[in-house]
């Protein structure tokens, strides 16, 4: 693994480390623990073979908090074609990942709501519908709604 030679100001802002703290350090100082050793081995195998690697890291800031970054790492070659350094182009995607997780959670909650909306009447059909109390009608309930509810109470669903 190659120690860092240069760190830009945005990386300092995102990671919480100063350039002086990172120069000469291995990138593993940021390792968050989500990727296993095999994932890192594949990444290094890819870039050491001269190819670009694209992926996502879940890194640890200096203060211990975690952040997500999308990364593209490419080898840099000298005039003879030997790999001398690597350059990483990275983007903090923490807010994007949080938004995606929020959408996944909302989708799960909606699917559970639909699950219960659809299936609760079927649970009633297991029991004798004559035991289910008949609805009492308020004056504002339209007749077509009354018919629909009455038909639901009569049917075994």
C-alpha cells in the first residue's frame, strides 16, 4: 500500500484530518470496517494491474463518525510505464446514502401498510362474520358506501 503524498482541502474538510496528519499515512487510517479484507485485496489487485477501480467506501472521520464516499482510483505511470502512484477521485455521498436509506424505509413502511390494508379483512373471514358488529351509520355516509360495507360483511372475502 502506498502512503498518501497529497491531500486536497476538501478531503481535509470531509475526513477531519489535516494534510500534515495524512501525508505519509496509509489510506487504511480511514478504514471504517464495512469492507472485508477480500474486498480490499480485489481493489489492490485491480489497481496494481494497471486498471481503474470504482467503488464505495464507508470511512471513519478523525472524530470517529462515519461517512460514505464514492471513489475512482487509478494508477499513475512513469515514462517507462511503471506504476509510481495512485490518484483517487472521491465524492462524499453520505447525504445521498442517507436519503436512499430513508426512501427504502418509507417503502418498507408503505408495503406494511398495504399488507395490513389488504389482509386485515381476510383475517375477519376466518371467524364467523355474524359475530362481527354491524357498522352504525352516521347521517353523512352515502348510500353506495353503506352498500359496499354491508356486502363486505356478508361475503366470506
